[in-house]
C-alpha cells in the first residue's frame, strides 16, 4: 500500500472514530445518499484509487468502473456497493463520511429520517478547515496525489495550480509560492500560473515580484479570464508608489467590472492616498452601494471621514 493510501486510511479511521456511529455498514436507514437521486460532487482521484485498492483487497464486487459509471451517469437506482448497507463502508470516499454530519449552504437538504438531521454542523468555506477534522491535510494530500499521477506536463501544471490554490485557501503562502514556481518552470507563459504567482507575491508583500507576474499575465491576455487582475495590479502599484500606473489599473478595473465594489474602492484608495478626499468619498460610497458590508470599504470610509 503506497504512502498516500496508508495515510488516507489513517485519516478515514480516525474520522470515523471521531464522528460516526458504531454501524459497520451504514449510518442509517434513509438510504438517500446511496441512490441516484443524490447529487454527488466530483470524487477525487485519490478517493477513487483508494476505493479501487480497498475493493480488491477485500474481494468486493463490482469493479470500480461500475461505481464511476453510477456517479457520472446515474445508470442504476442504487450505488453498486449498496446491499442492505454499504459493502465498502470502511473504504468509502471522504465525501460520504462528511455529508450529513456537516452541511454547506449549497448542498441539498438532509432527508427527514437522516440520523444527522438534528446534529448536523453547518459549515462555510471559511469555517470548514476548523470544523472538519483532517480536512486541511486531506485536501492537500488529494491534490498532491494528482500532481504525482499526472500523465504529462499539462496535467501536472493543472494539478500544481489546484494544489497551490488550496495552499492559498489555507493561508499557507510559502508553500503556495513554491508550488506555483514549480508550475512556472513547466509553463512560464501560463496565465493561471502567472496570476496566482502575482496574487501570492502580493499576499506576502513582495510587491516588485507581484508586479512582474501580474503585468506578464495581462500582456498574455489574462484579463479575459481574470478581469479582476487589474484590481490586484492597482493595489500593487499603490504599494510601490507608482501612482499613475495605479490610476490606470483601477480605472480599467471599473471598466471591466462595473458591478464589483472593489473596483471602485481601489480607485477610492488611490484618490485618498493622493489627497483628494472628495473624489475618494464619492467612489467609496459607490463601492459600498454595491456591497454595503465590504470591510475594506467600511474601513476606508471611516478613514476618509476622520482625515
């Protein structure tokens, strides 16, 4: 068993000890999660490969391809591993372990008879890492696995960008930076890599490096995919005291994203920095009209009023 599978099994087992019931074949009797009515998210390569290993280890049928077909095509009423209970319960994917116990706003409501109906823990993208045990390590591991399993450089770059994005989500910028730099060696003109490098450098207050990557992203047409690249570039220019460039970048941001609050707040910050309180106030209020609870906008408005 490879190191990924070994650690994943340890995470699975500890997760079940922490959260699950003593039932060896399923969590309850509603069966919704095991039917074609249920909307499954895309399952990770790590989960699927481990499940394939698990069913072979325990001589369980049918093969993993039957399960993949069920997930993708809903070509049968029940999961092929359902038989009055889950026949792969100890090896089931991570999502099967979290659904019910944890609930995101975007997920479908629990079945009325679900055993977690009154016990479910509400989570958001911001709170999930703290509330769901092992989630940060699990997500890092699943994306690292995709890097290892990549069949060519194109797949590897895509996997590295995903892994780097996960490091950003976890505020692990040093690891994100090294991951994106590895991707840049393979694809030096990939706009995804360049944008993410610019974002990470800016987050680490390395503004000169951020400027280089963001400008290159724009030069290669990155604004089509990342129209908000001008927002980041504008803030970088401000941090480098490049005021003319900042004005151009923030103005472009309002042209490309006229319904986004940060476009106007960036421009407001520019005018406030340059001493034009009246113009700064006008733009700050415009941004807050779009997004009244925007923290940066509220703080900027307070600073303008107190100046």
